[in-house]
């Protein structure tokens, strides 16, 4: 178990620097699939939960904040760019980790709040420009 943790810790350390958030998640998902397969082929089934938890811990839990906050590919960027497949993968991976969705939901809430405020501002701007245009039209019409 310790060798597995060390191996995946080294992997996560290099991936977090080299890869985008979606690439990291794809690699993590593949590693989890391979470990699950390895258990079914070579190990006793009772070792699966502990092994997968260890892999998840090293590949996802340890680097959660760095991964989710990656500038051009983290959770905020995925939401902004409507990357549904990557967001689905993020949900699948982080939902298996105790309290793993907490940071995802926090970023999601910030995104929804910002988008909502932007829409309200656009509506206010549109309403005030219509009011201003109407006022200008009324003001410029000759009186009878």
C-alpha cells in the first residue's frame, strides 16, 4: 500500500505541473480503472476499497485546490467554457471522495452568482438605455 501511495504521489506531483485539469482527471480516471482491474486479476477483492481510496487520495485529494483552481483549465474555466464532459468527469471523481464536492460546489456557486449578476447588470443597462433613448426622443419632438 505504501509503495502505491508513493508511486501515485510522484505521478500527481508531475501531472499537477504539466497537465491541464481535464488531462489530470483523465489520467486519474485511467489509473483508478487500471487499479480496479488489477485487484480483480491479482488481489483479493477486500483490498479494493483501501487501494482505490489510496489512489484517489494521492491523485485527487492531495492536489484538489491546485487542480480545481488551475487558471485556464480549472473548474471555473470548465464552467465558463461549458465543458460538460469534463465537468461530469470532475463530479464522478470528486463525489467518491469524502467532502470532495465541497470545493467544486463553492466554485460552482461563485460562477452562478457572477453569471447572475452579469445578467442583471445587462438587463439594467438595456433598460436604462431604452429609457434614455425614449427620453431623448420625447425631448427632441416639437411641441404642439
